[in-house]
C-alpha cells in the first residue's frame, strides 16, 4: 500500500528566502504530482514527474523526483507573497492512476 | 491544461433535502471522473470513481445510497447528496483525466462545491 508523507506540514517564511518541501512515499510510485490549493479554492496542477531524475521548473518553483530514495522535493526560490498556498504531493501505483495524497504543506510567505 | 467545470460552487440547503452537484469536462472527454471530499485544513479524501456508462466504484466507508453518482455521458458526472444532514457539510471536488494525456495520469480539478447543510 502506497503512503505519502509531506513535511513540513506548515511553513512560514520571509519573502526572498529559499525553502524546500519534501514528499516521501513508502513504495514504488509510477508518477509523482504536485498541486497547489489556495484557501477556499480547488486544486491547480503544478508538476507531473514521470521518471527518476525528472526535474521541472515553473517560475520560482522547481520539482524533482528521486525514485530510488522515494523522494520528491518542491523547491521555492526567492519566495514571494503570491506563493502562499497549500501544496499537495500525490503518488500513484496502479494502472488506474488513483492518486494517494500527502497531507499538504501550508505555506505562508510574509512580506 | 484541460478544463473541468463544477456547479454549483456554493449551496446551502435544509437538512433532509437532496443536492445535486455537476461536474463537466469542457474540452475533452472523460471516461473516468473522481469525486473527492475535503474537510477543513485536511487533505483530499477520495469518495468514488465515476465510470461513464457503468456504476461508480465507491471507497470503503462511503455510503452508496447517500452519495449517488451518475456518469451518463463522456463529459458529465453528477454527485447527489441525498437526505443531506449537517455532517455532510463539506467541500466536494470532482476531477477528471484528459485521455489525450493518458501517459501522465494528470488530474484536472473542478472549482469545487461548498455544501452547507443547515
């Protein structure tokens, strides 16, 4: 059974700083996903990581996948207030691609 | 990315009434849609997998008669909360995959529906 753990669950940081959110998973995951959720809103797809060593970047966000370590990271560079949100990672291990979700990381970026 | 539209975004109803939530894939066909429930400050809980033209597959602990799912076409799935009670109040989110992006398995989400049962 696949389990997905995120840490930290809560992160408060200053604008301009760098930080990383970690997503560990318990067994083989075919794919790893990162989503963003703003308060009261639905989820927005950020990244889909399909293979070991995959790295994707969009603006100040960069996601990577290490399948050997069963670890994905979401790195935030020079954070800005607009990146404040809850970030979820999710894995999948079946052909139906049912997603197994992490608990989410609430990120607050202070001006 | 693909667009999934969910309606209504907010609904307030009296206890004992039924509420229908619609989920539409606007620019693609979705043979499978997923219904999630999210409690405040919590992660997503998969309720059921909706399959076009067949019965939905419910997760353990989700009452089939309480949460009726109909996936009558390739672009529409509905979730009906029957005889709603205050404990059914929650944020319900649907999602779907664009089969053209089948390899990625990426899910696209509707806007969500916030149900409040008085």
